């Protein structure tokens, strides 16, 4: 039995046992409600959970964003209209968080924007190079792929802790600095370096995932194109510019949009690594929402809801872009 | 390096048998540098997790875990040092006690002799490679680590089983039946792709609290099981199962439910396997939602427990590092044995 069949069997065996136990009841239901009733039953669990834990919260979110106070239940909360949005959006100069009514929010907005640009740029570039290299004929291909991929499966908490340990004052990073004849750096206490660390650690953790998508795209490019180019004696750089890059563009677009969607929501590994600090140097939007709604001494769920709706606006645009790109990549 | 050169010359894309091309050099620099950068931190974590608290506080740190040797004298473990005596020779001695910069030390071979007073600048601790396995055993005994571990296993297993069941049922209905409103349901599921957790954190919390699941593991599990990506993946796969099989079964008076679990489920096993693996990794690694829902320590999952230990004022790194390694083990096992499924799942469906 192949490994694939074995995993498949292991995953389905309990399911099938459960399904077998339900069999008589289901037969009765089909006799009672017909095939249409069965279709409804198949959809019911998933749709019920969707409705309760996704659709209802979406609707409630709008309602929450228009109420004030610290109470959890909507019915206990006073209606304040657009006050929460006004509080978030009022600024003398939106580029300077200090002039805003809610300076932490705008700090988080600009931190997130900077993070997104840097992280997505660096990561896409590194993933492209990695994919191109892994697509060459190499000895021990599987090993190299695993090297770049394995951090993807680590939990964000683990990633944050590993790097916190390396970047602490007496950690491995400073050992390397000292051995290299440089001054040790207080990585996570310095505003600049803490932000750079958040970007770098995030690239480290997710690079392999995007490299893998690009690698699949590279492998889908017909080999005869390269053979033809080789027969014409085309130079490698030209082959890359004229064949590889144009044919990889749909996959690159998917990768960029996917990376953007995830980067906007950056939270856990940065939170474990720096806790948003020093000060607010690595405070990102999701952390702002979490702390405003749940972790600050004075909770303000309404403000958190308003902030999350503003973030959702960005994400909806990006997701629509993703779906259209994915369709285009699939049509190729 | 000669081996690498040999391989690249024969195999490099640009290598038409004429030695190094600059891309070959770049390839190997990237691969070797990448290995150091990607593996280095994980290896460092594992090595550090075996160090004693004293060794962890050292700078510069040693690569391998060392611990000071000790010897039992008068019923107590005494640390051993290499002492440089005034005449220039060195000798191994055990420390009995230390006052300021002066230590009273004896020769372990003759512990009854009068202790020698030694300036601490004239001695070096005698060390050997030793793995501080107590870093691993003590969290299990002294902290709630074992409970966190069990909670995480419970959440992962139950959530994965429910995900497979509900998602495969929905995917079956959406791929094998024509009914009014099918497109609307598909659209609804696509739409939920746009709603990540961070966007509905506040209202989801109130819903879970209204259902009475706050601070319970079920409150962590239920909101995660209706994954749109799971429904998608399974539906795409089930579309490739020929409808004739289903028709033939109906001829034999199979019920719709039997068609689902006797025919479609076994045939969709490869897709279910991919979803199962991803679900295990997702649920094992979840952080933000459990962080919001779980408030009492006894309900913490591993990730939340780790984070709370690491957030304490006096971080006990020797325990944290060991617990981190323990938290990685299940994921590493999944990775080592099932890497092929994970990579194919990502390449074909963009799962993550």
C-alpha cells in the first residue's frame, strides 16, 4: 500500500465508520424528505457553522462599530453613530500619527503599510530567486526544497520565540557580530532593528510557501520552449526575460496578491517577537484591534470593530484581485 | 567544493559542458547560504534547549551544551575547577564554599585535607558536554505543560475530524447535485474567503460568548471547522469523479448517503488526506483566536501556554526553549513523512 493510500485511508476511516453508523437514520430521512432533503442535509452542518461563526459576526461587526462603551453584548451598548469612525479618522495630517485623535491607530496603519511594502517586496524577490534555483537540475532536489520550506509549518509562536532567543542581547546574532569584529546590537530594543527584525523574520517564515507556488508555475512552462531557445543559441538572461518571466507572470501575480493579503494581517510572529515594541515601533493593525478590543485596561470593542471594518475594506479589494488573478492563472 | 563543481558542470542549465557559469556559482551560494540561514536558527534552538540556565546566561555562548562537572564530597555535589597554583602547575579541585573573591577548595582525591584558599581569578570551571534533559522533564512535572499539550491534541484532532466531515459533505452536495441556489451557496463560500479572523474578532467573541463557549476548547474548535478552502479543495477533486459511478449505484438502490460514504469518500481520499494534513498543522499552530477565547490557564493550548511563559517578567529560557522544541516535534513528524502531500497541496490549491 502506498503512503498516499495509507494517509487517505487513515483520514477517511473514522469518517466512514461514523457515516456507517448514521446510515439507517439517513435512509429514513431520504425516504421522508426525498433527494432534495438529502442535499439540504449535506449542506446543513457547514452552512450552519458558516452562518453562526462568519455571517452573523460580519453583520454584527457593523453594528458594534456604531456603539460605545466596554460591554460585550450588543444590547447593553449605547448607540454612538459614526463616532468611532470619526475618532479613528480624525487627523490634522494623516501622515503624522501624532496629530491624530487616535495616534496609536495611525502609527499601526503606517507601520503596517511599511511592513507590507518591505515584506512583500523582499519575500517575492527571494521566493522568485529560490524557485528559479530549485527549478535547475540539482543533486538532492528534495533536500533543498525542504530546507527552504520547513519554517512554513512552524507555528508563529515558535518562530517568534526562536528569533527572540537569537536576537536577544547575548544571543547568536550578537555572537556573529562580535566574531565578525562588529559592535553587538540591541536588536529588539532599537526601533529600527526591531522593525527590520519583524520584516526579516516574517520573510524567513513564509518564503518557502511562495517559492513552492512559483516553482509549480516554472515547472508548468513547456520544456520545448527552452529547447528551441537553446537550439537558437539564446543567452540565458534573454531566455529568462523572454520566456520564463512572461509565462510566470500569472503565478507571480497570485503570489504577490496572496502575500499582500497575509502581510496586511501580520500579527502573531511579530507579537511574540517584539510585543509591538519598543514603544509602538512594531505595532501593527491586527495587534491594535486585538489590544483595543481585548487586552487594554479600558476595552473598547466598538473602536476595535470600526478599525477591523476599515481593514476589511482593504482586504476585500485584495481578495477580489486574488480571485481574478487565480482564474487567469488557471486559464493559462 | 570540487564535488559541487563536478555536479554543476554536468548538470547546470547553462553548463553546456564548459565549466562554471556565473549562475552556477550564484546557485550554490544561495543554496548553502540558505541552508545556514534556514536551518541555523532551528539547530541553535535545539542545542540551546539542552543547556543549563548558567550556560544560557553566558556570553559569548558556546555552540554545544556544556555543564560544569561536579563531584560528591561530604554528601553534597561540589563544582569542579581547574586551579592554577602559585608554582604554575594546574590541578583539579572541588569548591567547598566561596566568600567574595576567595574560594575554599579541596583536592577531590583527599577531601579531608585542609581546604586551600584560592582567588577566583586563578581557576577555570571544569566543563564537559552535557545535555540538561531536566529542561524537558521538569516542565511536564512542575508546570501545566502536559495539560497544554493534551488540550492542543484535543483541539487538533477534533477540529480536523469535524472539518473533514462537514467540508466533505458540503463539497459532495456542491459537486454532485444540480439544485437551485447552488451558485449562491458557492458565492457565499467564496465570500467568506474575504473574511479572515482578524476582521471579525470582536463580534465572533460575542457570538461565542452568547453560545456559552467562552474559555472552552469547543469555543476554539467550532469557528474554525467550516473552512472555505477545504470545501473548495474537496469540491474540485470530487468534480473529477465520474457521475456514471453514482448513477450505477442508484440503479442498485443505494441511498444518497451511501453514495457519499461508500463511493465518493474513498475515491476522494487523496484530497481528504491533503486537507487532513493541513488542518492538523493549522489547528496545532493557531494563535490569535485561542488567545482571545481562552482565559484560564488550565484551558490554554500549547501555543498560548508558550506565549504566556515567554511573556513573564522573569523569562525562564531553559524551560521555554525545551517546550518550544517539544511543540515543534509533531509538526516535524508530519513534515518528514508527508512532505510530498503538503507540497502538492500548496502547488495545486494554494493552500496555507
